[in-house]
C-alpha cells in the first residue's frame, strides 16, 4: 500500500452518538460575542428526548463537503444551518476540509412536539466531530478533555447544547459557585448535587406544537437593548448561587421557588422587550395554576419551568411519580394539544453508538 493510500484509509470511518436535550433551571437569555452567555445557566440533562447522529466520513474530492438527512429525508433548513456550522468547524478541526461527511440524524421524540431539538442535535453533532478528530489524530485521550471540547464545539452551534454533554446536570457560564466554570463550555455538576436531583422526572406538557411567533435567536438579540437586561443578569447570577446551594443540600422547597421564579422572569423579559411579545398561551397559564394548586393541596414538591415557548415542564422527585402521573393524566392532559405529553427523566448524558 502506498503512503498516500494509507493516508486516505486513515480518513475513512463511521461514528455515531445519541445525545439528549436538557431543561434549564437558571435561564440563559442574552448573549454576546460568538455564542457567549450574559449570565450563567444550569440545567438537568434529560434522557428520552435525544438526537442520534451518525457520520460516515471519507476523503473529499476537494474541500469539505457533506450530505444530510433527517429521519431519512432531506431537511433543507437544518442542512443549511449544519453547513454554516461545519464551515466554522474547519478552524477548530482543520482536517475536516479534507473530508466528505454523510450525516444521518433522527430524534427519539416527534420533531413537531414543541421540544427544541437544537441542544440535542448540536451536542450529538459536536461529539461525532470530536470522535472523528480523535480517530484520525488521537488527541483526546482523557474523557474530561473530550467532553470539554465537545461542549465548546456544541456551544458554537447552539448555546444550550453546551450543557447536554454531561450526565445529570451541567452549568454553563462563568460562576463563582463552581470552580472551573467558563463561558466557553459547560461543566458537569451532577457530582455536586443531592442524589434526589439525579433521578428527577420531567413531564413535558405540549400546549402548542406550532412555530413560535418570535424565535429564540430574535429573543436573545432583543436583550441587547432591553431596559431591564442588567438587572436580569444580576438576578440570574444571584439565583445561580442560591439554586446550587439548594441542590447541594437537597432543599426542595427552595429549589421549587427558584425554578419557578426563573421561568417567570424569562417570560417577563419577553413581555418587556421592545418590541414586546408573548409566547405563553391561555392553556399554559391554566396548567401553571393547576400545578401550584396541586402542590398546595398535596404538599408534593412539584414545580414548573418553561423554555422560550408555551410548553410546560413539570419537574418532580421520582419518589412522587405515582400520584403526580395520576394528576397529569386526569387533570393536565386535557389542556395539552391533542393530549400530547412526554414522560422524561434525568439521565446519564450522551452515549456513543455502535
């Protein structure tokens, strides 16, 4: 075999990763530079809502090239976003410009379910790229180094994707509460929290499957001129230190208070933007009030959180699963579009696929 043939053979292979979405407890809203956060955020890593991405790579005829399918079909909108991302990645992983990538991606949850898939999609894609880099250059031997690089590369595609790289819980953004935290990548915090949170459950209540009237990207941009932006960032930093203490000690009452305050502040920022906008629907408000009433009447420490949309995440300890799921099915499901909800839980993070 010639040296050139051997070199080409080293540039051929297959990698695949399944990576989950995550649900933020302290919200990231507002950014600067290249996908850098204005305030730190912390999230729980989910399990059932995941993206699986496979890449078959081989030498390209010229520069970087790729083809892309989502669930067996072309997806022009996301393909364009992937193309922009891969072009930026050639500066991070230089040998990419010698490859052709065949990318196949699928979600374990319906793409129309109202669950943002960018966190799972870009974390899975970043992990695949790191695996290709390692297979060719053998430069990421330690798991911590591997995950940190994957988190940084995922962040460049979608900020929240930085947090999906780790099991149980992750923090992204420089914070005095966690040594080694950074704006460039997320860090694992599952080892720093009470075990009750490593088995938490998340019932995702699909109030509306439709496209949002204002995208998250537009919402982040509106924070640049927001009249209450600085106060919001200060509040988020304070809430970060408070929720990390609550999670370390297993203080469920304080955890519930902070999670719900953060959810409402996120949507308050939207309603006070210029121009203002509203993503909650009447059924979102109804579900929030029913959750609060259920908590008061049962003393079960359920709480709600909300991403940038109308759908409600109902968080609760695994030990309370039986009564909470009766409540969901009997009381909350009628307020979900087509009765749709997803039964998820805190998981072990991304898994490499055979």
